[in-house]
């Protein structure tokens, strides 16, 4: 008798595939910190303006380390907002508008802010940017003294550059060459007032050629002076409180 075939073992059902590992949840700490900073800033501003806190920031007032009093001096708030922008080269019209608004009615603060009307829309180049861009401006001034335009050609520009090089070695030259060399030395030492003083007495044609560069220098001088004076005013007002 032939043996009966052995029945095949029933196949066990395959285990379901393991779910893919969950992606790590992004940290919410930066978002929470940003939201907290916004709430604290809004609460401080509302307190400084002596207005009730909006509902969305009312709970933040309880955790503020040093809430501004209701009589906080608004000009000092405007100065604090503006000062970080003054050393930079970028325009700062919005910060300047806020500082002006906060200083309304304060004659001393408004007078110190006034020179920045010409600076805020354009910004002010840094001392390094002024030094790096002076060579081209100086050559244009020398070409103007010779009666040539800035685009007079390669040969004329090389002649102006050679004159500047000779002056740097001590050779005498024209009044414009002497002024340009004095300004170059001052810029190398980051002495911007001395650079401006060296160029103040240029003849009309070289002065016109240098005007765009000097306008940047004058904006930087105005921004630096305003930064010093506004910071001193803020310290004086805080000490007097």
C-alpha cells in the first residue's frame, strides 16, 4: 500500500511590516523663545506708552524681569532702538522715524537727531569702505585738476595713479595731490575727521569730482557724532532718574 502524502504544513501568516521610524520632532525651543521675546517686547512698549496691555500679552507682564514703568522716557526708548543702526552702512529710515516720533516735544533729543535726516535714507559707508573706495575718487580729482574727465582713458588714469604713488614717496606736487595724499594717510589711520579736513580746501573742479565720495564721508561723520551724543544723553538721563 502506498503511503498517503503528508499534508503540507500550513504557512504562517507573514508579520505586518514594521512602521517606519517616526521622524524626530523638530525642537520647538527656538519658536517658543521667539514668541516669548515678541510678547515681552509688546508688553514693554505698551507699558512705556501708558496704555493697557492687549489680552494677547497680558500674561507676559507677570514674567517680565524689569517692566518699564508707565512714565518711561520715550526719547530714551527711541535712542535705544536707533543706536545699533548708526555704526552700520545700511539705511535705517524706519528706526529713525521711530526715534523722531519718540523724541517729539524733547528739544534736546530732537536737536541731536536732526543731522541724521540726511543719513537715514542712504546709510553711511564704514571707515573701511571709505578707505577702499578712495583710490578711484582720488584719481578722478587729479584728472579734474588736469582738466580731464574721469573716463579720460587708461593712460590718463595711470598718470594719476603714478602721481599718487610719487606723492606717497614724498615727492611734491599740486595742491590737489597734496590734499589727496594727506587724506590717504588719514584714512589708513581711520582718522575720518582728518581726511575731511584735508579735502576741505580743494579747488572747484577736484572738489566737484570728489563730491560723491565726500558725501559718504560726511554721512559717516554725522552718524558717528550722533551715536556719541545720543549715547551720552541717554546715560545722563538714566543717571538723573
